[in-house]
């Protein structure tokens, strides 16, 4: 029989109140609290806390507090990733972020969603879909990346955009929903 964590990671319906998952979220909250309450002059503490929270980071990301996530260990980061103030990553499924990705303030990346069927929601079931962001992507402040989206390498996402579909590599996309636009460059 599959655990609730295994179901969660594969995008199946799962019970978010499972004791193992609840404990993992509590662990992440404690680490996030330590990170978000740390002072700028406590670089060693911040680095240790981020390494523990984000064990799948290729290098130490640059993260401006406050930062928020569900678990942390479902986030895979490349080298030289930057999260500006107030970013949120709901990582109930894998969130993969490539090298040299820049996230503006208040960027929200959601791998989490809920079933459309009200009876399943009443049962407390949740689900998700992985998010993939390629290398050298710039995501403008306040952008929201929805579950299941892939953003190709070199893309730019305009501030305040809602990305509900895949965005091709090298494109500039903005709006709600975000769509690739001709920049005239």
C-alpha cells in the first residue's frame, strides 16, 4: 500500500492530515521561522537553515526573508537561484528550478491544488502537479506559477502575470493568463 507521501509526490489524491506529512510541514515551519526571524548579520545561521530546509539545492540559493514553502525537500534548485522578499513555493509535488533563475518579490509557485469534485474536497483530499522552470528564467514580481506548468530556459515572465500554461524557451510572456508576446526586439 502506498503512503500518503508517495501519493502526494506523484500527484494522486492524498490526505494532507496524514501524521507523517503533518510532521514534515511542522519541521519546515520551524526552519522557516528560524530563517525568517534571523538578522542580516547572521549569515552562517541563514546558510545552515537554508541547507537543511532545501537539501536538493545545487548551491546555496540567495533568499531574502520572508520565504515560505510547504516542505522544502521537494524543491530542486540549480546554481545561483535568487528569491526576492516574500516568495512562496507550495512544494507538495516536485518543483524544479534551473540555474541562474531570478524570482522577483512576492513570486508564488504552486504545485499544490485541490480536486474539483466537492465531495473529495470535503474528505480533505488534496493533489498537485509538478512545476519545472528552466535555466536563466526571470520571473517578475507578483507573478503566480500554477500547478503543472513548465517554463522553458531563457524565458521572462512579466510582473503580476498568472502562468497557467507552459511557456516556451526564450519567450517573453505576461498577462492573465500569461501568453508569449512579440517584444519587437
